[in-house]
């Protein structure tokens, strides 16, 4: 007698059930998708005890006829496809005909449904795969599926369910993801009798984002809308002050279906790479649309993973769409005054011994991903009419809205572990926060500064670099600022009240350099605004922009060195430099390699030769580590290398440089108004309006 048994229908169903429905959250997802496929406008999800005892999904969709009810719970019974050819053009969320079969075989299930065409509905009751009854029943149009005692007949699986709160969190996350992908449907989620979420269903993605992630999150977004080789990418990405410590807030949808995709995450992060602080992850809600034939969703029973016929193209479409959105987004962080006001009596009270008189402090609204304050926030706050207005006001995601103190909802984190940070760049080493001792200015340096003569081969990096910048800055400003020049040359120490020049920036806006504090921040008055500029960050960004421009356009300016600079690198680094010779020459380097030595005979103009060794070392390192990632093109790798290198070439915070250097930086910054963050994503400048200042000082 042979030993092979054909498994019974029930056993086969049980095995299949394990794949489709592994926890209550996946059952909820399947049921919601059925409601969406049925054309519902309203979907209500209710669960108790993490879904293990009770789940109900009701919709106002097309409903089912009584005779279809027993078929709905049969395996491979679906109304969505018929032939194998249909698999190439799937437009519905479901198509495998497995979900209801799976759920009904491991629970006590009731489906109450009424088709719009019929006057009477019906109810089908199934217990662990066994049909109990099918009866006529009055019902409103649409379908309600009730699932009780999930995994009642599979104790092993029931034992593996996590704590109720964890399962509930997983359900919430699934409902939110689905709600985001269908702003035209109003979703309501009730867990253990409490409403957790309700979306408007007004068709606006931003409304859905607002309901799901909260006001603060929704106010810090940039809209994305691009098309590349037939692939559409639209939705929102977070501004650089709306970033997270993990990838949990990256939601990608391929043709409306939520997916986890390394390619998509990698493309998003690459696009953000010169906008983001180290170890921070961009957030997004992005919809990628492409012909269904170009993507295979049939690789995973839960349909969470997809296969693209052209991975690189998908990468590029996301990368370029996001990059373009970032480049066209211009908004500077605002400075906030944060301490409570002292009362009038206190202000005039004598200061007691040991008590210091504190001025009100100015705090910067800088990017922060500190989420601890947000964790216990209520999920959905009632909407006021002011909130509604805010929603519409923020629709383009571009204008700088005042920072909101509302917190985003964070319990997505409760069950999703951080994805491995693979593909993220290593720890960022930067000199901005380590003020170096100020080099004493030698008479020779002063001489160089005061003549403004570029002296590319001079000794000592600082005066050389400084004078080049002075020369360039002065050339740019020559006709506008001729009278001021002499005065500043006489004394390079910043004296706020001495500087009264009005410079002209882009669009004719005038600006005045007021001074510098802590050898780090330049103060500028421009129109009705005061700007505080981080000089290192600004210089870094300016160098990066110039190198990048050189990279994409030929005819770059480079400066010949009288004596070549010898740089020693590891042999694999030398090969990396050789491999990217074309790109390096495009930005202005000229060099020859012998063994482990690179002899550099020309460098990009505006760069100090002292920075060359460091720059080449980081470029080589980046190139070495950048290869091997899907879809990452040479250009992307090289661009990343350039922004690391820009940091090495930029002037340092905490060191004193001449006022002309500061002036040059400001003038370049004003010519490039879209510079808001340094290549590592930290803010370059903050602003405070006169109106705001007047208000803080109670003048208005
Ligand atoms: P699939 O969605 O892959 O077709 P399911 O097992 O999820 O498979 O559902 C089987 C069938 O039951 C669907 O094809 C659909 O015809 C019907 N159905 C399920 N849920 C609903 C619903 N909420 N409204 C209308 N029809 C439904
Ligand atoms: Mg389905």
C-alpha cells in the first residue's frame, strides 16, 4: 500500500489559511480589501481583544447575492479574475480567492450581505469551515463580515498570538495603511469600543495623512508629483524637519497596494541624501503607478512584496520625482521664542543673591526626530474649524507653517521593529561641532587678505582659501559694493555697527551683514527678516552646489597648482579614484596615479589645496562603499561623495574668518535662494521676521 495521501479539503484549507491569515491584522486587511474591491465609500472596522475574540468589517459596497455567499468561502472562488490571462492585468486588490476560505476555516464566521439589486439580504454562518446555515435576512446595502474566535481550532497558532495590545497595534497599522491609499473612502476604526481613527473620505490625500499621522506630521510635508518613463510617482515626503529614526513612516503603494520595497526605500533615501541629517530616515506616503504588466504582485500570499520587471527604472522614477520635489521646496526654519514671559512684577524685582537674571531664550525650530514626547498622544483629536482651514492652507505642502506642538501618532512602532539600516550611510564625521582653536593671524595672512589676491600655492590653508573667496566674492559684488570694500579691508574683525552695506541678492532683495556670533553664526538683515546663517553649513552647501554644477556641465573652472599635492591612499582607494577619473576631472581635479600615490596638479576653483587630501580620501571611501546597491547610478554615488567632500573643504564653525569671507558666503547664499539645508540635512539658515520680533518684545 502506497504511503501518499491526498489531503482532505479541510486540511488543505487549514494549511493555506496559515499563509494568508497569520494574525488578526492580516484578516482585517483582507476583509478591508474586499470592501474596497466592492466599491465601498464607507468602511467600518471594529475589533475586540486584539481581534482574537471579535472582528467586524462592514461596508456599503456592491454586496453579494445569497447564492454567492457559499461560493465566497470556497477556495479559489473569486469574482475578480477568470482566466490566466487576467493575472497580467490585475486591477483589484484581491484575486486569489483565498481570504474568506482561509478565515472561515479557522474561526466562527458570519457574512451578512445584500446586493443593491435585491430587496432582501442573506446571512451565511460557518464554523471552522463547516457551513451552519444560509438564511434570508434583512440588511442594508453592502456587506458585513463578523469573525469570532479566530484560530479556535488551531490552538498552536492561537498560542502564538501576541498580547492584545500588540495585535491591536498591528490592526491599527494595517487600517491606517489602507486608509492612506484610499482617501476617497471614509474609514472608521473602533477597538474595544473606542474610536481610534476616522478619515474624511473627501478624496484628498492630505486629509487622510492628517487623520492618520496627525497635524504636526501633515504640516511638514512636500508634495511630490513626477513621471518618468511611464511610471508615475505622487504623494508626499516629509520636510527635513520631519524625519524619523527608522523606516516605519515610509509608506509605498504600488498601483494602490501597500508594499514593502527595498528599492523604493533606497531611492527615497538617495534622493534625500544631501538633505538629511545622518542616521535619520525620510518619511513618505508615495504612490507609484505603472502598467500592471510591469509589476508582479503574485509573489507572496499576503501580497506585501512585489517584483518589478525593471527594478532600476522604478528606482530612478522615485529618485528623480523626490529629488525634484526637494529642490523646488524653499522654506527656512523659523526661530521661536520659547520661554514663558516673566510677569511685570518679577521683571522689576531685585535680583536675589545667587539668582541669575535670565533673558528670554531663543530656541530654534530645528529638525528633530525626538518622538518620546509624542508616544502617549491621543490618536485622533476632534477637528476644529481652524484645523480644517489649516488642512486646506497646507495643501501644497510647501509654505512654511508655524511649528505645531501636536504630536504624531507613534504606535506603529509598537510592533514593527526597525528595518535593518542597511544601505544607510555610515556615521557622519563632521567638524562643525568641534571648534578648533583659532589660528593666530600672521602678518602674511593679513597681507594676503587685504590684497585679496588669490594665492593658490601659498602655505597655510586658511589664508589661501580665504583670499580666494574674498576675490570671488569681491568680483561678484564689485559693481554693487565698491565703496564698502576699502573700509572692510582695513579691518577684518567683525564690528556689527560698522557694517552698513546693503547688498543685493536674487530678485533684487537687499541684505545687510550685521555681524557674527560665536564665530559660527552670521547675522543678516534682509527686508523685513533677520537671518541667522550657520557659516560652515552654508559654505558646505555652496561648495557642494558648485561641484555638482561642474559634475553635470562641462567647462568647469579649476585652479592649477604650482607644486602638485601628493596624496597617499590605500590601493583600493586609488582604484576607486581611477574608476571615477572622468567625474573628478569634470569637477576640476587633474591628477596622475603611481602606486599608492595620487599627484594632484589642479583642483576645483574655490577649494583650498589643504583640503585636497581629505577630500580625495572621503571621495574614494564613498565610491568604494557606494557600489553594489541596486539602482544606484554612478552619478548618485559620485554626488554622495561630493557632499562628503564639501564638508572637508568648507570653513569651520568656531574659527574666526574675515568679514569678507562671511560676506562672500552670504552673497552666494542669497544668489541661491533654495539652499535651506547643508548637504547633511542640517539647516543652513533660520529666519525671524520683524513682525515676530516686535510681537515678542510686545511692541505690537
Ligand atoms: P478574492 O478577494 O481574492 O476574490 P476572497 O476570498 O477575499 O477572494 O473573496 C471571495 C469573493 O467574495 C470575492 O471575489 C467577492 O466576489 C466576494 N466578496 C468578499 N467580500 C466581499 C464584500 N465585502 N463585498 C462584496 N463581495 C465580497
Ligand atoms: Mg479578497
